[in-house]
C-alpha cells in the first residue's frame, strides 16, 4: 500500500511539473520545473528497484543537461512577451493529437490489464551488479559507440560555437622548436664606466 | 488496487509523452521550449523502458535506458549549440524564421 501511495504522489508531481514546463511564461521557470520533473522520475525509479538508472538520471539530467539549459537560457536574454503569442492557432491540432492518445490509454486500461506483480521477484544480485554484468560484456560495442557519440557531440558543439578571432596571440610550435639560444639571449660585455649603448 | 502493476507506469509514461508532444504543438515559436519538450518525451521513453525492465525481470531494458540517456545528452548539447549560433546571428530565437538558415 505504501508503494502504491508513493507511486501516485510522485506520478502526480511528475505530471504537474511537466505541465508547468510547457505553460510557464519565463523559460527559467520552465528549466527549474524540468529539474523537478527529472527528480520525481528519479524517485519513481528508485521506488521500483531500478536504483542505478535513477541515480544516473539525477546526475546526468539534473547535473548536466538541465544546468546546460539554464546557462543557455540565462545567456540568451530573450524577450518573454514576444514568444508566447499566436498560441491559439495550434490548439485544435494539439487537442486532436492528445485525444487520439487518450483513446489509446482508455483502450489499454479497460481491455488490457497486466497481472505482473513486483513483489514476487527474488533478486540474487543488486541492480548495479546486474547492469554491470551485461553492459561490459553483451553490450560492449554499444557502450563504446555511445562514448563515440558523446565525443562527436562535444566536438560538434565546440566547432559550432567557436568564434575565430585573429587578434588573439597563439602558440606557434614550429617557430618555438626551431629557435636557438642565439635568437633569444644576447651576451654583452660592459666596459667599466661606459654602460650599455643601445643600437 | 493494492499493488503496483506495469499498467500504472505505462499510463504514466503515456501521459508524460502526451504532455511533451502537446508542448511541441503549442510552442511553435520558442526553440528552447521545443528542446525541453524533446527531453520530456525522452524521459517518457525512459520511464517505459525501465518499468518494463523491472516488471518483466529483464535487465536489458535498463541498459537501453542508459543508452537513451547518452543520446539525449548529445542531442541537448548539439541543439543548444545550434540555438546559441542562431541567437548570435539573428538576435532572437523565433523558430518561424529558421528557414532563412538555408540562404
């Protein structure tokens, strides 16, 4: 009973925060509600025993993606009033789309019910061990490929946003390597009472 | 209704998916909100994968949800980079003008 009660609490919070993400006037509020939505889904995952994915969701989404969104929103200086107008034009299309999926939900709830119960499973290993068993053996290639995808995304983001400024002084490795001590240091003998004469 | 079933999570993920798609339809002008709606849709997919994996007692779904997380992070980075250069060129993020990028 505790499980069901917590599920409905977190699910209600998740749906409410998702709605607030869409209908907030200020994009900063939207991002913060997105963080709250991810946090609630983390709670849901931990509730059904998928701790590893829940914590990874908290770290990756809340710690990286949502904060990235927040930085961009704060950096861009958007006029809030101009963004939300002309919204009524798209309401019928959106309602039609939502109605179709609502019909699917009703069909599923009324005609198809699943009898699988979470309490019947006996776990010999914990969640993280189970994931580690398959992630580094069966899905090894996929794991490496997802690393390459992240590398490509990083390179792509840097290339897209990089601004070349010719006035910035840069390191020239060739000229550094080809210099000798004579180019840099000059030995001067100073006679007594004369000082150094500049050429 | 004294125990959790897969149906609970499936319907929750469908509702979250609908909210994300609804946001995509409504906010045709704000590019940041479109990216956030895509994140919500991916979150719905994650909820579906993880709950199915737990209730079928099969760990592969959780591994796939980790891959979805990876792709979502990459997608957010690239999308926000495109958003930043678009804002730098145009001074606004109105998506109705974005077809001028092909000129």
